[in-house]
């Protein structure tokens, strides 16, 4: 089953689902692993704990990545740096990354945007 991105019928945000048993998402099966899907970066923080946020830098729209060693999200374009909670650690970005709630049921992560 492929990951899905569907609108929420209740008028809330859309829901993005990530199947942890899909080989494309294997990076999420270990602490420090991450994937980027539909402009959302999903990170395994360890102990079955996941976080998700916008992967689009708030400065100039480049795609951030995740450094497990430094536990932060660097932007390759102009050097902005974000913490694991989306807050700006270093500019030129001034606004934090949008963080999305993540829930897990079995092998499925659901991210609400």
C-alpha cells in the first residue's frame, strides 16, 4: 500500500499516512531515520516516538534535511537551522517550521496537517 494524502471530511487539515512496513519508508524503522513525503519531514526520535513538520524552510522555500548526529534540521540553501521542535536555531529564517501531530496505529503513522 502506498502512502496516502487525503483531505479530512470534517473540514480540518489533510491527513498524510505513512506505512512503516513499506520498504520506501524503511529509514523510519530506526532511531534517527527520516523521510520526506508531500513536503513533510517525518523523523523517528527513538522509543517509538515520531515527529513531523513542514520540510519547507520558512526563509526561501528550500527543503530542509535532518541531522541525527546534531539532532537538528539544516537548510542547505542559506544555512538556516531548526531544532527538532521546528524552532529557528540560526537564521536567516525567522519563522519556525510548522509542526504536525503524529499518531501511530500498528504500522501506520497518521500526520494531520
